[in-house]
């Protein structure tokens, strides 16, 4: 096709002539970082993105600018991940669970009841195992910087208090777009349907689904209490968020610029975890105040649910690899004072 060839030639010529000018322009124009996230600005996620943005702007003397874009205005997690990989967006924070389709090792964090408390979560996520999983991202076109806390997930629904896993019967439950979550809740007897977070409020409001599961903070900041009556304290899994960067874009940054982003990520992580834990500590009382009916599961019923869910562990171990699975179990045993 001679026409295409001519266009290509012209484009190449333009690029050659334009490049010295571009280099100059870059010195003057700040680097713009479009940082997308799924929750509202008034959420633990929104507040921490702001801390990140402020640090980057300050540390770079205004040479790097973060445009924080919340409420999934750039699309749900999976869409933003593709935009990062393609280089159309620079950064995002989202659930590790929605990354499993890209990096299968991320499924490790979806293991039901993997962590007993946030101290264990921090130790594993910030330690060699968390790093090992994160280091699988660059080959897929993403760079992972830090894990933030989404939190321990709890169940809400509009039908009945869930006291035991048999109560899941007949509940249409939204889960994240992830096979482990799907399998986990099917195992418990729910009618589980995968759906992006951005569609969830409306789906609950119109009763397209009866329930969902998320940490207290999100139930509060996303106003799920307006459309959900029952909250059952299940703490069935700890969910991390992960801050990721487009590798295509990252590779164009100077070492100094990369360091600014890495430092800001750590500062935002420390802020975010503290903020999230403080908010979670009060959230249950807040949700009660908003009219939610809250029930705890008895230790016996929690144990039964836990037992039932071990059925999915084999799938997870196969997906993430037996070595990584065993290494994680050993690290947890060590943390817990075992041998
Ligand atoms: C926000 C989501 C959310 C997650 C979910 O974009 O989808 O339920 O818990 O935090 O990543």
C-alpha cells in the first residue's frame, strides 16, 4: 500500500525533527500522572491517593503532577489495568483480586482466612513473599509499588442475617471478577455473580443482586447501608490493594523520578493503613447508627465456614504454584510461633 508507506515515512520524518523540541518541552512541562481509583474521593482510598499526590508534587518541586481520578471515572479496575499496560494511563490503585487474570500469583491473597490479623498481613505483604508476587508484574507491563490495606471483608445483604453458611442459600451475591472468589462463595452455597465494583451500588439498589462483601470502610464510604439491611461479621478474607504503574511509562522516567514515586508510595501506604484501621475501628458503630442490623458469627460457625472453604485452597495452590504456597504457609507458621 503506497499510501500507508508514504504516511509512515512522513510520520518518521516528523518524529525525527520533533524529538529535540520534545526534549526541551519536557523540561518545562510537568509530567502528568493520571492516577485512577475505584472508590469515592471521601474514602480511605481517596484520602491516601491525595497524600501520594501531595508528596509527589512537593518532592519534585512541581515537576511531576498527579491528577487523581476516583469513582471509577477511568473505568473499573480491569479496564484501568489494560490502560496502564498500553501506556494510556500512568497509575492506579485497585484490588489485587482483579489482577489475577493478568498475574496468577496474585490469587494467593484471595485465600480465605489466610491472615488472622493485619500484623500478619503487613509482615507477609511487605516481606519477601509480597515482593515475589509483585515482581511478577513487570513481565506483564505493570510495575507494583506497594500494597495498601483494603481490609478484612464482611458480608452484607438485603435478605436475612447470615449466621451460618447454610444461610447463603438463595442469596444472589456479587463477587469480584476472580475465580477464587467465585468458587469460594459457590462452595458456601451462594449464587455468586462476578461484577465490577462500579456497577455494584445500582445492582444492590435495583435488587439485581441481594448482597456483596467488602470491608467496613467501603460499606460506609460507598453508602451500601442505604441499600443493604444486614451485615454479618465474617472477616472471611483480607483484601490488599496494590498501587501500580504503567511499565511503558515507568521506563521513560529518570532514576530520580522513579525514586520520588517509590518514596511517595511508601508514605501513602503508611498513611493509608493507619487511616483505614482508625476508620474501621469506628465503622461498625457508624453502620449501626445508619440502621444496619449487625450479627457476629459464633466461633463454631466461623470454624465450620473456614473448614468448608479449605476446599478452594487446592485450586489456589495449583494456580500460584506449590512452592509459593508452601513458602507462605511456612512464613505464617513462623510468624505464629510455630516450627
Ligand atoms: C474498588 C474495588 C474494591 C473491591 C471490590 O475499585 O471490588 O469489591 O473491594 O475495593 O477494588
